[in-house]
């Protein structure tokens, strides 16, 4: 299977939702499957994942790559024997896109806490700009997981003609209030740590103890009742390699994400997939999003993984989604 990676420097400064312009922004990307005139599909990653959806997975407890192996590939719902699947690294993510760990060309140092706040809308606009730079005018499918699902809904609202179909896994119009509050406090909690130094710590340093604790709390929401020792090992590995400023920026964007006002602008059919015990996208909230889309005239569909299933199950048990996703996407091809 043909696979490649690269990055796109956005040709113009990106207007940010909260004001100002982000110049010299770039997005890293991964792609698999050969491209033809009209066979592009886009896959958008979750909060802590990289764009390396098909891996190889890292040899460590924290594995941001390899998460999409059951979604994309030959014989998968995003079948790379017929589709060219592009996986952007979202704006603000540290795996090659502009983020707090990116070196500011003017200062010669990482942006750190000086990088402006970015939102779900900014992430969506950056993906759209990347696709334009790649000369992609329309995609067969726009698929997003978690945070990426929220970005997919915003993309479909901002650019109604972009996608023939949208698949949203484990995301709704907003996070539940408890999750919004928890993730929204990330920057404040990190700032309380002496090692944070107002976000101006040297590369590879920072408030690792607080970062480990916060990521462990997030993992508990993702996995539900699970093997605590495995989660603690992953949180330890995460804190050693992930940047605190970057985690704060991504969590702030996720917590502040609310795509409710754009649902009426969506024109593509949408498949919403929920997991029965997902704390980040509870079925009730996903169904609410389904009803709002339907009321706006969108051809919306809803599918729910029965228990036991958590947010993590949407990827770890993705084989259970092959039938519903294939049926939905086949009708739109």
C-alpha cells in the first residue's frame, strides 16, 4: 500500500477565531492509497493522537500512532484500494504542525505559551487551507474521532460543499459540562506548578508531575473502568514526551468547542457513532446532536456500540463499525 508523509505551509496567515493572525502556520500530514481525480478521504485524529494513523505504533506505553488501523486500509471502511486517505495533524498538535513546540523563526525559540489560543474552528479552517494547497476541492468522506469528530462537524458547516459524507466517531456538538470544566482548567492547574514557569520552561522540561496526573484523569474518562496500572504507565510515558503548553492548548480548544450554531449549515449526510459508556460523548448528547441535524434538514444517521463500550472502544473495537460505516459510505460513493 502506498504511504507517504509531508507538511504544507499555509500560503496566507490564518485568521484566528479569538483575534489576530497566525502567520507561517504549517500542517503535517500522512496519506495512504494512490490518488486519482476524486478519491480523497480525510481522517481526523483525537486529542492526543498523531497523524500517523496507520503507524507504526511507538514502542512505549504512550502510543499516539497506529490508532486508525481498523478504519483505513485495504478492506477497511476507508478502503485504500480505491481511496486516497489523508490524515492531517491538527493545528496545535505537536507531531509536526504549528504548536507550542514549534520554533518561532523570529525568536529562534519554541513558541511555548506565546502561541495564540487556537479553537476547533481554527483547526477546521487550517485543514481546509491545507486541502486547498493540495488542490483538493471535494472529498468522498470526512471522518473524525473525538476532537477530530468535532473538527469534522465544523468543517462540514464552514465548507458545505467540501464533503460528500461525514462520519463522526465519539463526538457531539459539545463535550458534557463536567468534561468541559475539567479540561478547561488544564492551563490553570499547570500554571500552579512551580516547574511551569509561566510556560517558559526549557524544551523537555516543565510540570511533568501535574501533566502526568492530568493525562491519567483524561485516560480514565477515555477507558472507563480499566486496568489502572496500564493507564498509569501510559500517563507516565506521556508526561515524559508530551509538552505541557501543547496539552493546555489542545485541552482548551476541546473544552471550548461548541459546533451547535453551525449544524444548520451542514449539507452532507452525517453518520454519528456513539459508545454506550463514553464519558466524553455520551449517547444522550450524540443523539441530541442527531436530532438537531435532522431538524435542520440534514440526512443524519445514528449508530451506537452496545455495552461494554467506552470512548476507547471506538478504535479498539472498530471492527464492529465496519458494517455501519461501509453501508453509510457506499450509499454516498
